[in-house]
C-alpha cells in the first residue's frame, strides 16, 4: 500500500510527458519554399512527397463565359470528394458574382478546401517585363476581389496566398501585391495542363495524352515532391470531355497515391507558417 502513491505519481508524470510529446509532434514544420527569379513560390517542401493541387478559373464576361468560365468546378469537387483529397482554388472575382457558381463556391469552403482568388478582373499585370497595372489600380481590383471572398465569410488571414492573374507578374507587381498583404505562388515548372485551351492548329498544342505522359515522365526523372500542379476548372470551347484535364483528375490522384504521394493545400501552408 505504501508504494501506491509513488506508482500513481509515476503514472501521472508519464502521462503528462506523453501528452507533451504528442503536442510537440503536432506542431507543423515551417515550410521550405522554392522560388523563381521573380520571388514567387514554385514548390513547397520539395523533399516531401506531397502534391499541391491548384485550380484556377476566370469568367469571360464579354462572351457570357463562352471561352472562359468556372464550369468545371462541380466535376472537380465531386472527384476530390470521392478520392478524399483537398485542393486549393483560385477563381477570379468575376466568377464569384455569377449566379451559377454560388453553390459550388460554398461547397469549396464547406468541404474543407482552400479558397482564395486570382485578382478580380484577370488583369494583365506586365508584358515583356514592363508593368502595365499601377499600384493604385491593382489595389482597387483587389478590393473588389476581397469583397467577394469576404461575402462568403472569409478573412484575409484565411486567403492571403494568391496566384497572380495569368500566372504572370514582374518584381514590381509582386511587390505591389505583397504590399497589399499577399504571398504569391505559381504552378511549378514542368507540367503542361495549362495548355488545355490550345487547338490543333496552334504550335503549342498538346493532346491530353501527351500532357499526362509528360507529367509521369517528370515524376520518373525528377520527382514531384512539393509540386504545385495546376489544372483549370474551366470548359474551353471546341473540346471534348476527354480532352479536359480535370476529367482525368481521378486518374492523376490514383496514380500519385500508388507512387507514394500525399496531398496538401495552402491551408496546410498557413497552419505551418
């Protein structure tokens, strides 16, 4: 009986140590970023076998969404839900005001994905290194974008990782966006799913099979650790369903899982910063 208090104390100390140890393990490791020459993040934690699936879209108001739209969003969300994977979404602010996308945008949030934007009006920030949009004009566009994100209940601390419009900007534009409180990412070099808008008469045209083969060649030769993999959630005209990369999302996810990859979003990045 005299030994019981000692045993109880030892058990309590052991339990507290275990809890403390678990707490330490739960703290996310600070992310390691690979940036390009402009200072934009292109990979996250490249030594880890995780893929960051990102989805962008714009709605072309001049043709009522004929050329550019957010019409791939529901199939993308359905596939992610089926596969138990989260993604990061960056539609332009124009998408947020279209009636047909209200419910899908709400689904992005409710189903635990990361939601930010891609500017409001899909501005061309620079051309051949020359800045085309002033800091004041950029701030006005971003204010409209922020109003839409906040209409869905988000605060900037939840969406400050952003993809520049057209995935393109120079150092001055990057600094202007950073001055507004944003951190910038762009798709990793290599994969070519962003060519899904091209047609056979264009020099840059690639078939969907070529796009997929190219992805797996990169994986086999270089690895995809920390890659930011862009897939448009858009239906470009004159394309069959088979030609749309998002319709191959399930196949991409399954193959990556078999090859030992996990999936992360920019929610995870924010949590680790």
